[in-house]
C-alpha cells in the first residue's frame, strides 16, 4: 500500500487512478464508529507515510488494531486490517466494516 497508489495499482494513460481518497474514507469510518460503536474509539494516525485508522476497545485499550484503506482496479476502494492485510469490506459498506472492527477490538467478538 503506497501513499498515492493501491497495492496492485497500475499506471495507465487511458485509465488513470482516481484521486487519493484514502483519508476521506478513513474519516467516514472514524465518524461511523464514533456514532454507532460507543465501546470502540478511533483516531487517524500516520504510519510509514500512510494514513491509517487506529482503533481500540475503550475499556481495554490493549485490544487494538489499525485499519487501512487500499485501492485495487478490480475491487475499488476497500478497508483492510493492517496486521494481516485482510479485507474488511468495501468503502460503500462502511456500517458493516464498523461492525467488523468492533468485533475485532471489543471483547474479542462481543458486539
């Protein structure tokens, strides 16, 4: 995952990459988590030159992780769990992604 290009991005003159929307999508996820998941806290941070969303259980901050946002020509923009690179969901499914983030950070599956 790079700053301006997705993990599998190609530069093609006839199909340019969309403008970098990573931060905007992560801010939307941050807001949805804030409004719908009271046991989960989040904040945007910079890791290795790339924006990620640091998420943690409000009661037990040791239960935490980072959410990235990546672009792929085949699947478009998706949220990813940084630790293992697994896809959490498409940016259009932000509420489902917030639920998955909550499951991964709040009491190991408690929602």
